[in-house]
């Protein structure tokens, strides 16, 4: 007689999964299911689907080797209902067991589905994070503004990372000023380890190609790790070869180098193959050993201990309606360039190209290229959200939505950021080599040859002047605009209007 069924989701592939820790292999069974609904509620990238399904199959195999009874439903099982809830009900009926236990899902959508099951469902807190919901709620209570920097400092204090006698190592909380170097002429790091698909993964690739061939993205070069052992190899490789220079060039972009010194570990952390603690431990140890400088290690740990935890806190604090936020009232449809359509903007073309081919782009490409473009052109933030959620291997709503709705699109009205992340082409020119080969001229301020970012930046500020003119971090830009020649200002806005009409028309055009 089965005591309970332990449901394990595709982003809970951790040996320390709380539901597994609380279970008894001699009495309980683990249930895992590949369902079409999870691949299509947004049209996920084929590499993302492959990563999760292959990692699930490998994890199930490891569980069996460790003595667990695992009931596993594959995507192509003819009896598969292609719905997680329906599959759970089916397996419960087969085993005449009504008690279902699982670690709390990471998305409101799945939480609601699990709670609605006509079964005895127990959701255990997901303690694979540094901060529980309660910790974040306590920190947020009574604050006029929720800012990651202050939350991050509290996390540093509570965890002890890069702390000495209650003070930050090196005397500073962050080293941002050291981490904004322009793109290097030469990158000595070859990039993350490429992993050759084994038979399990090759089977999944064939299945995904057959089922999801209409989804945006290619499977020609699938090279992600799909086991914990290989994810640990990827971590070791990053620490040894890339971390020392990660800080210097973490914001840089190169047209012919997709990774620079980035780790590409977030997919493995987010599906559970690596724990955030062991990743931060490894980075801190590299500093203690003299292998990596403080600016690199602090910058890397901040992405995990700061931003990752802060995003989760915001997502659960604000509730399921957060993803519908549209503070700026933007309503243009997502342009074709996001799906690989033609564009003369080289930065957009390269960012989307590597997204299509690898399901990856680093944070500045997402924020200051594709995100900046969507915000400046006034794209519906929910469409932007669904694009990011679908196309990136590390994108799960709990971390993606606050980054997109809040940080990137300012659709939450300032919950995450104190100002919109918008820029002209000058920033991209400073941080990349894109502009040197672009059809547009980044130095041109108006006219048909002008970088669209230069035109759209001022157009955005003028569209939303009532909202941002008194923002302390933006007031100077409005003063700069007001000092410009009136004829120049009129031309810039007219050129921006012409660009929008041609490249990002409204749905009713």
C-alpha cells in the first residue's frame, strides 16, 4: 500500500528537494510527468524543453538507482493526458492513494492547479532558497520602496558571505564601478563546457523536434548539462577559468562572442541541478584562495544572493496579478524582429540570433538591448513577458516576471526599480562592438540613418514626461532636452514617429 505520492516537478530536480527529504522510499512513490501543457502554455524554446525533459529523465534514473520507486510518464505515452493535474489524478487512482506531497511550485499557475486537485495535497516550503517567503515579507513590511541593494545587504549579513566582523569584505557592499568595462579586444575564456548529448538526451531531442518544431528556436547545437554531475563540472569550469574576469566584463557585449566570461549556470540552478548555496560557496572560496578578485566574486554572488532572491520575494509578495501590470499603458504588439524578422539594428539581430540558437543571452543583452527596445517602442509588457518566459532556458515565471515586468519594462510602476532602464545608442556603443558594423549611425541624432535608440529614447521621455520629469534620477535628461533647439526636438520626435509607424505599427494598422 502506497502511503503517499511525491510529485516532483521539472524545476525540482534536487537531491535535497524538501518533498523527497520528507518521504520514505520504502512506502512512498515518486511521480514525474512530461506533459504538453507545460511546454505550450507559452511556446517554450525547444532547447529549454529538451533541457528540462532530459534532466527529468536522468534524475528519475538516479532516484531509481538510489532505491526509489518512480512512476514516470513520458510525453509520447499514448495514455498521457498532457496535463499535470490530470496525470496526478490518474496515478493517484491507480495506486488508490489520495495523499499527494510536493515541494511548493515556483509559479502561481501551478500552485493554483495543485491546490485545486480533488486530493489531499500537501505543499512543503521550498527551502532551496536563502530567504523564505516570511523572511522577505518581514524585510519588506513598512518600507516605502523595495530596493534590491538593501535587501542584498541584509542577505550578506544573514549568510555571512564576504563579511568580516559584521562589515563587508573590502569595505564596500558592491563594486559596480569596477564592473562596467567596455568589451575587451580579446576574450581568453572559450566559454562554458559544451556537453555531448547521451542516448537519453538524443531521444528527447528527437521527440522535441517532432512535437515542437513550430516553436521559436533551434536544436542544432544542444550543449547543456542535464545531470547534476555535469552541472558540477560546469560550475568548476566557470570558477577555474572565467570567474576571475567575470566582474570586469559582465556588462560587455561582443557580436562574435556570446558568452565572454559569463557562467551560464542559471539554468542548472533554476531546475535544481545546482544549489545556489554551493555556487556561492565556490565563488567565495575562489576569493579566499586568491584565485578571483573581490569585484568579480561580489558581482557574481550578488546576482544569486541579491537579484535572484529579490526577484522571488517580489513575485510571491505581489501575487498572481503582478504579471498583468501595465503602468505605462504600452500596447504595441511585439515586433517581428523578436522572432527572427529582418532588422537593420545589428544589436537586436545578434541578441535574437543567439537566443534562437542557444536559448541564452546574458543580462545586459536582455535588459539594455531587447528589453530597452521593447520599452522605448511601447510594446505591451505582457507580450514581452511571455517572450522572455518562452525563449530562455533559465526563465521560470518567479524570476523572469519581476525582471521583465518590473526591472526591464517598468510596468509595475517602480516596485522593482526607481527609474526605467532606458538608454540611447551611446550606452550600447560603449559596452559593445555592435555599432561599428551596424547599418545605422550611433553618432547620428536625427535622420533616417540615426540609431533608432537615439530617436526612441527622447520619444519615450516625452511620451511619459508627466510621470518622470520629477524623478530625481531623470530630471537632468529633461533639462538637457529643454535646452535643445526647438527645431531639432521637433525633427527627433517626427523621425521617431516615422520609425515606429514603419517598424512597430500598432495592431489596428
